[in-house]
C-alpha cells in the first residue's frame, strides 16, 4: 500500500512513548515508578467546572455550535486574556478550537507556504518541528542558552532571518526549561517581526502558571505587534482540563475568519458542552487554579533545591510552567554515560525514576556542549522527595 511521503516527516511527542513503556512494566514495578516525564497537572478539573459540563449535557448542549465558538465563550476569553496578558482583545479576535495544539497547524497553513522558513525554539516542544516539516516548510532552530537564563542570544536570532523567513514560534513560559522570555528578548523579537514582515506564533499555554509574583506580559502587548501575533492558549494547564480538549487562538480579525473557515472545513466546531464549561472556568471561581499554581511553586522550590544538592547536577530556577531543565553533564561524566539519553535510561533502570532527555526537545547543535534532563513536577511533594532521594543515592 502507498502512503503519503509527508508521513516520513511526521514526528511525535516522545513523553508518551516513555509513558507507554512504563505501562508495559510488571504491575509491581509499574507502581514503584516515580514519573517526572509527563507534563500534565496532577490535579482534577475543579468541581464547579465539571458540574458546568454535566449541566450542559443535561441541558442538551450536545449539538453543533458556530465554528468560531460560542459567542459568550469568545467574549469571556477576550476579557480574561485582555486582563491577564495586558493586551486588547474582543470576541472577534477569538477562535475556539478543540485543543490549543491545533493552532500550530492552522498558523502554518494560514501564514506560510511550502519552502518558507519557520524559526522555532531549541530546546523546545517537539511538535513545532514536526508540523513545520509535515507542511513542507524549512525548520530553523533558534538556540536558547542556559547562560542567558534560557533566553535567546539576540544577535544569533537576527542572523537567522532570511528573505524566506515567514514565521517565528516562541513559547513563554517554556517547555522544557520553565523559563520566561525577558523584556530584551521580547522587544528584539517585536523589532525583527516588524522590520521583516514576519508573523509570530506565541505559545502562551503556561502564561497563568508563573511564580515569584511575576506579572506575565504577552509579546502582543508590545506596540504594533499584536496585529501580526497569533496567541496560542487554552484550558488544559491553568484549569487542569487536559482531557476536555479546549483551546483558543487570539488573532487579528482577518486571520480569525481564516481560522474559522479552517475549523468549518476540518472539525466543524468544538464540542458545545465543553465550551459551556469553559465559560464557567473563565468567569467564576478561580481559587482552585490559583491554589494549584501555589502548589506548583512550592514543588518548584523543593525540586530546585534538591537537584542542586545532588552530585553532578545543577539547575536554574524556573519562572513558570511546571518543568525544570537540569544540567547533568558532570553526572554523566562521573557515571561514564555518553549523554543525557543514557542518563535517562540509567535512572529508569536503576531507580525506577522516569525523566526525559534533552534529545526529546529538538536536535542538539554541536555548539551546545552540555547535557540536560527535563523534570516535570506534576507529581506530589512526597513523590518529589522520594524521587530526589533515589537519584541522590545513585549519584553519591
């Protein structure tokens, strides 16, 4: 049988491969594994949001909705985003979609042509590179540096721009580093986009999970840049609604019409009852989500402190999301391991601790000399203690 050539360019989200491997362990071992691999809040959807979904089903909100989303939800999202991101948005700027991830697809389909160059963060979320390749564009990796608090070298970034550059993808707070792009980076990105007529896709799915009283500001808040910025966001992280598949794009009104047409052509609309639950999430009690963020900050403090006390490991303190990107170069050397992938295997086989190697977050360039491991602290405080104890015991 013949398959499309583009399938050869289709990547995957490797965290799920690790999860599947653990699921195949014998039951006793599987239950002993402490997994820092999956980036999903270990909190249930708040009860009042769940009840809103149940009420919507009972109320027969099980039919089609407008392709762009229920008007009330679009209005709620616009109000919430305007306040939380320091931007100006109306319902006409909002398109509701069944997952935020779909917005990467729609952006590439709407704003680029095959052969165009798309700049994306490295290390970064692997789906960016996968979808760039699938759609026939050229992926151009923009290096994030530990020495710059996981921000860009602005001169390096400028040197990546060519006449073929059509889109820059950014992610802040970042997966896998947990860092936030600083003011200098955001200003430089804005200047580059304006000077070169380039779109910016700003993945802000973690924008409401920030620590140390940080006030989050979207790149779209910078003068003149909002019209060419596609904001990607959704309900999965802050509202712990991963399985609900509810995301949204904030874009200029013309692009919103194109995104809506794509929705009509592909998925028709987003499930109506999930949208009804989304209205409640946006407009009603957010204290469960705020408590969750406070707990993530407590865990962040714990895992950062513990990792930096383990022989051969160091890590910068994350500013947001729920990831910490640890430098394990010295640990690899001490153990005689070739790289972070071997270190990942070592922890799983010797201590039943699951983590993700740097290799899962983009191709490592030759100039990046160190090895890194991503820890997701979407596990209990006690499990973090246990996991750190196990690693510390291995690396004494």
